[in-house]
């Protein structure tokens, strides 16, 4: 998808912010439309057909959460990437936004170059059909689903979930680039672990940007799991600046790893959605 032809819709009631974003992204080669009300944003999605929506949460009529909910319920707009741009910093607000299917969440005040990179990544992911994660390069979306369907209910296969917790507060403190570095490093460590203790049949991908999944023969799964967890846990402190490491070690929102392990797929799942839900339920 050519950037010069990509259309951005900005739904923002702060006229200064809306005008700044309009001018900035036009210089970057995008076609841009701005509206100031939530209902106007919904109408613009049907007439302007944006490739991505930058959506404020606090709007004069309906809030951004309601806009996102309606976009996701309409088959004509359900696949448009959404990036929330908001002053709301509470964890519950981020969770609500992401649960509505938003692709990203950035708080004000923001770095416009960081926002540009997030827009670029979301558009790249969309143009690739969500086949690979734009940060790690690992499979996601349909590629992961296809592999899970192949092994579903096969007792010779195991599944390991590796979840990187608290990346959002880390990103808010240290920035977008530092958070991406963490994801890339974790993906590299997982790849190296598979080379050391796995087999050529192993599959590594994303269930979500911060949830990694490994599909591996059952005979090797336990050894692989025992290798991965301590290796990741010992490395996470090094992503913090030296001056912050001591405080980060006891902070309730420090980077941590949670894992779930299903040692054998022995006929207990009706479909891959059941399998995914169980993995998320079991992680600890």
C-alpha cells in the first residue's frame, strides 16, 4: 500500500491538535480528513473510507469508546485500524480501549514522530493481512490460527504461551522505541531457545503483540518451557536504565513474564478459540 494514497481520519475536538495533525500527516504524504464530533467520525468512515482512524476519547457528543464500538459492529468498518489518542491515562481506560479492538493507545501529550511510527506500523500490519508482527517479524493472525488448527486435539503436540506483562506502562515511561526493543529482544531470545532445545517442527508466533505462542512436539515441551522462563526473567531488568533498575525490581508494574502450558492437546477443545481462552486463563 503506497503511503501517498493512504487516508487518515482524525476525530479530535481540540482544534489546535486536529490542525497540527492534519498538517503534519499531509506533509508525510497522507490524505487526511479531520472531524470534531464522534457522530461525524462515524459518517466520515462510510464516506471517506479511511485506512486508519486516529480517535480521541473525549468528544463533545459520544465518546471515542462508543465510536470504536460502532465501527467494530459494522461490517463495512470493522477492520479499520484505530489508534486512540487521549488524555485518559488510567489502566482501566487502556483496557477498555484495547478490548474494543483498538490497535494502539497513545496518551497526551505525545510525540508526533512516535505517533507517525505507530500509524505506519498499523497500516503495514493491515496491508500484510496481519500475517506478521511489524516489530518482531514473527507470524500472527491467520498464520497462527492455521497452525493451531493443524495441531488442535492432536496428543503429540504441546502449546506454550509466553506473556510479556506491563509493557504499556514501560512504554509510557521510556517511549515507543524502547518498548519495541523489548519485544524484539524477547522474540530473539525465544527463537534462540527453540534453536537450542526445540525441533525443526516448532512454530513461534504472536497471539497478541505481547503474547507469544510456541507450538512444539510434546516430547520436547517441558525442557523448552524450563529453559525459557528463567532466561527471560533474568533479562528483563536490563531493559531499564541503570538508574532505575533497583526501583524497577520491586515496582508493581515492572516488566514480568507469565506463562501457560498445555502439555498435550488431547481432544478437550472444540475449536482454537477455546484453546486460546484456556491459555490466557492458565497463564501465571
